[in-house]
């Protein structure tokens, strides 16, 4: 995540008990290159070094769950715990945040990309139909769900999926309901929920899977 210097100052100031403060964001009234980089799970200082090598005057790291919590306007500086599950493209970051720091953290390599792959596999196995990643993503956004929303609504919420018939090689169109997509996503959702329970139990302190 890269922001202008003034935004970076505000964000890092909110984390004064956590990692870093940005100073010298302006020199002689001219903005200098300051980068705030969100990183998954355990912080790797090599990322900051790489940003500086790329031309940044200053580079600071922030863990993705903390950045997500601040972006969602959740309390992160108080003594109470804030539990957050940040589902990204390649990883899901699970964390308990308190007093400006990540108390318990877990990074699971199961996230949005795996959801798209699960929909592609479902269409192939269930209907003998090949669809691409973009189609799978569109279907997920349009009718995907992690929990039943009512039998009547499930029957009505559907979309037409277009792909290629694996048997004939010809174009093929099918009407797919939200309950079917939920079935396809169920293993992925269950794994994320399981990792979240472990985080709540406190068994994943600074753990990276």
C-alpha cells in the first residue's frame, strides 16, 4: 500500500506504539518519496530495503491486518482486543490487535485466488464445462456467498455462466444458482474459518502457515 506523505504520516502516527514514525516527509516544502508497505504475516525488512533501492527516500512496513483494521476504522490503540480476518488475493491474514500491535497473528495461504480455482474445478467436474479465471471471479462477486441466505432467495439468485463444453469443444451456457457456488466455495471458507478459530483460541501467535 503506497500513500502520499501526509496520509503516511497520519497512518503511522496512529501506530505510535507499534512500529515506526515517519519524519522528514517534506523538505523545503517539497514532498519526498515516503513509502508505507503492507506486508503479510511476519515482517520482512528486506522489503523496505528493496523500496529504498527503487528510489524511495524512506520505506516503512506495516502488517496487513493492522492496515486493514485502520482502514476499516476499527479501534487498534485501546486495551481491548480487535479480531480481524483480512482475505486477500493469495493469503488470508488473521490477527488479534491490541494496544497498537498484533498480539496473535496467522497467515493462511488460502484466499480469493483459491476461491476462483474452486469455482473453475466445480464447473469442470459438475457440468463438464471449462471457464476462465475472470468468469469465475465475476460469478463469485455476483452470486457467491458463504452462508445460506434463505431457500427462496437462493433459488432466485442465479446467473448465466458461459464457457466451453469439454466434450464437444463448443460454447456452452448454464444457469448457476448461489447455492451451487456456495457448495464450490465451502472447502475454502471452512479452512479460513478453522484458521480463525485457532486465532481466537490463541494458538497461532505470530504463526505463518
